[in-house]
């Protein structure tokens, strides 16, 4: 699911609801069943709280209309919060941090370099929005994999 979402966000600059919305109940059911089977209700509650925390964290700049975050990024952040929350708060924080580090490295630094060495008009022409979805997904995946090593 993450590959089609990331590819679509890069190509079309949107994260389709038809991919995101069905995943919410699916993950909620799967993590709910896992919590019962593994006797880990705290992990399920942590997942729910992480989902809400990331929805608020990414939703605030969206509601402020900064242009930094799109609605699809907010919806995706909730899903990733749900998944990363199961693994723990360290994964949630690491995944969120890595998202922004990856976005900075891949978009902001080259844009600043282009603006410095070329005409600023060439940098600002076209869409100014950054497809954040691939970085959200990448940060979450890296954090989950790193968690197993730490």
C-alpha cells in the first residue's frame, strides 16, 4: 500500500482517499485483534493516541493554511501514527523526525542551492507544494526497521 501511495503522490501530488480511507478500519481491526490475542491493550491504546497525536501535529499547519501540508498528508499521518504507535513512542518520534529530515534533504536543500546559483524565478515557477507522502512513508518505514535493531 505504501508504494502506490508514494508513487501517486510523486506523480500527481495527491494521496487518494480510495487508498487511505479503507486502511483506517483495516488497521484498527488488525491492531485490535492483535491486542486481544497478544494481551497488549496498552499497545492498542498507544496506537490510537499516536494516531491522534500525528493527526493534530500535521493537521495544525494544514488548518492554518500554510501550504506546507495537504489534506492527504494529514490523513496519511494518522495511519502511520497508528502503525508506528504499535511499535512504541520512540518509533513515532523517530519516524516523524526522519520524515522531515528526508524532505529537507531531498527538496529544501536543492531548492536553496538552485535559488542561490540560478534565477529565483526558475525555482519558484510551477507548483510550490512538496509531495510529503513519500517522506512520511519513508520515515515511518526506516523508524520501524531501526526499532528492531535498537
